[in-house]
């Protein structure tokens, strides 16, 4: 992902924002559903044009054969960020409880990504325990 | 030889470089997603423990293994010693052998195996726990354990020196003029255990230089290096922990460099214990070698 590509995405985001403002005046009753669908479209396109290439670049930058940590951290941070954005969107629509549930499930997913590493940690600490 | 050195260096230093990279990497994530900061801290601690506990644990394992080997060596030779003491008293006058000394050395080994090393491991565990859960801290307890262990080890080393000078007729072979500055350097630059280190090396030197007449210099050097190498490796690892802590302090969270510092301090105490064990090892093996030589030449 080069810098001009990112700038184009910034421009697109602003256009989408203007479009949303316009829609809120033109069709106020349809606004929630239009907002949600437009938001989802934007999230998916930004995810695949900006986030995924950037994450790959970051992982590639710090990749070592003995270092699964970088990939894990990037993946979990990315998942957390996307889930946070989606949950905020749900909260905008007024579904606070649903947003909470969604975030908890995502947190569980992230934790299960880390399980192999935590198990490795336990195995390392185990000989320390004298009894 | 060069390759061996390179692999050894990468084995010891590699994890520390990796940790610096990891901490730098987490800075990126913190900048990108500030709301993930708390998690980044936890995952960073986990990664640090996974990467860095291994060198520390290797030192622990190595010293445990040596302790075990020495205590079984003693158990193996004890019946023969007892038999010889009964049959011929005269030989032992030559070796300047003190049965109490051997017993004392072995007592120190047993103490280290059964009490000192497990307690030190407990201190390390408490440190890790208090960094993982900052709300429940055990830092005072860990510090107390470490200082107590250090005091115990110094007391034992001090009594070693008393035993050896009581034996008499044995002097430190190297000239004092050459020796003192080196000792002073070590004493001032190795944190926590510097003076202990010089004292114990001096005591071992006093003993083994007396014995060199019987067993030859090269064998003595071999015994010394076998005994001292694990302790030196532990010392190097401890220094690397503290250096890493010092290097990452400007840009890492205080937790991280505190943890590194704590592990380093624990390893210094482990190094002190390993010197105690090395001393017992040197004493026992010199005794066994001298004894075998006398048995084969005098009879």
C-alpha cells in the first residue's frame, strides 16, 4: 500500500460522509438502514484496501522464523479494532446490549488465538514450581 | 571454534535482541490502536516471559543438574572414604584432608538443592506474578527471599574460608600484587554479589593451589573450568537481563523493564548459589583425584 492509495481512501471516506449527510436530509426515515448499509460497505472496502495490506506489511517488517508474536499481535489488534468500530455502530443504532455481546465474543476469539502462547508460557514456568 | 562461539553468543544474546524488537513493535500497535493498549501490555508480558524465561530457566536447570550430580558423587565415594579412614590414617596427613570440610561442602550442596534453589525459584515466580497482576504485589516478599538467600550464601562462603585457613599451610599461589586490582574491579562492578564472588574465588584458589602439587596444573584448570562455566554463563545472562532493562527503559512500559530487572537480580543470586556449588564440586573432585593418585602411588 503506497501513500497515494491511502490518500485516495481518505478522500473516499470524506465523500461517503458527505453522502450520509445528504441522505439524512433527503430521506430522514430511511436514514438508519441506509447509514448501516453504507457503513458496512465502507468498512469492508477500507478493510481490504488499507488494513489488510498494511497489517501484512507490518508483519513482514518484523517477521522472524522464531517470532510468531508479531503476526499474533497484529491479527488480534486488527480484529479488536474492527469489532470495536462495528460495536460502536451498533451502539449508534441503540443496540447497546447486542454490541456488548458482540465484543465479548470477539474477545473470546482473540484469547483463543493466544492460547498456544499461554500454554508455552505455562510449560516454561512449570519447572520453577518446586512441589 | 568460531562457529561454536557464534552459536553460543546468538543463543544467549539472541532472545534479548528479539525482545527489543518486540517492544519496538508494540509501540507501533499502541500508536495505531490506543484502546488496545491494556491488552498490548499483557501480551507483551506474555511474549517476554516466553522468550526470555528460557535462558533463565536453562541456568536454573543446569545448576540443579550439577547439584544433583555432586550429591550423587559424594554418596558414591563416601563408603570408600570411610573404609580408607579406618584402614590408614597416615595417608590423609599428606592430603591435608579434613573430613569435616568435605561434610560441610556436601551439606552446602544439599542445602542448595533442597532449600536455596526452590526458594529462589519461588522469588522469581512471585516477581512474575506481581508484574502480571499489579493489583496484588509480592515484590517485598521476593526481595526478602532474595536478600535472605544472599545472606545465607555469604555466611556459608565465609565459613568455608574459615575452614580452609584453619587447615593451614595452604597459600594463594598467585601474587597478591597482580591479584588485588582484579578483585577490586569485580567487587565494585558486579552488582549484589561482587564481593561474595571474589571471596569465594579466593577461598577456592587457596585450597586448590595447595592441592596442585599432587594433581597437576592442567587437571586443576579442567576442574576449575567445569565448575565455574555454568556460574559464568548465569552471570552473563543476568547481566544481559539488566542491560536489556536499561536499554528499553526509555521507550518501554515500566512493567516490562521492571520485570527484566527483577529476573536479572534473581539470576545474580542464582549465580552466587552456583559459586557455592562450584566450590563444593572443586573440593570434592580435587579430593577424589588426590585420593586416587595417592592410592595408586603409595601402595
